[in-house]
């Protein structure tokens, strides 16, 4: 059975006993997406896909940058994370894994969602703008798994946040 701690208690334990770093969230101005405006921009039959892509991008923007001291040693990180997940349960996974902006899987899903929005658009100019934004994110994450510095990872996170906001701004 996992230890039951409040999120604040869990954060404190992770910071003090496990060298986890919770980076302060930047103040982001995220465009609000109007459903009727979105419906006008997308091709017939693609509104639901566009909505899902918007939700994934918003999920990334709502996440948190959570760092550890494993650098590019992903095998050791997986073992460590598995032990903490067993010890602290779903709260740990929610806090440090599923919504962690450092997680390449979440960055990749955000990138694919930007491309996905482009795929949904009626206007070829918008298609190309989304593709361009997606391409810049792709370029930014090349070699990401080999980054050793949390500062470098945070730079990528901020870049992906900024490109995500840029993509959502095309929908308003």
C-alpha cells in the first residue's frame, strides 16, 4: 500500500529527500479558444479532432516542469520513478510524470497536436503556419534525451510553451 500524503507534503518530501526540483511556473497568457471560431476554421468533419488537439496543447501548458538529478540516465530514472510510484502511488505519477513538461512523451504529443491542428484547417495558409510551428518544435527537441542540464531542459520547455501559445493564437 502506498503512503498517503497531501500534494504539499509529497512535494516537500520529494524536494528534501529525493532531490526533485519543481520549477516556478511562468506567467503565460494562453489564448481562450472559442468553439464557434474553431468550427469556422476547420474542415468539415474534423472539429472533434481539432478540439482534442487543443486540449492536448492546453494540457501541456497547464503542466509543470519537474526535474530530477538523473540527467540522461533514463534507465536509472525509470527504476527510481517506479520505486517512488510504488511508495507514493498515483499522486506521485500525477505530480512528477503524467503532467511533467520535461517528459519527452508529453512534448512529443504537444508537437503532434500542433501538426494535428494544421491537418484540420480549411485554409492552406493556416496549414502551413501550424506545420512551421511544429517544425520548430521538432528542431528544438532533437537531442533532447541527451541533455544533462536542467537549465537546458527548462529552456526547451519554455520554447515549447511559447510555440504552443503561438499555435493556439492562430485559432482566435
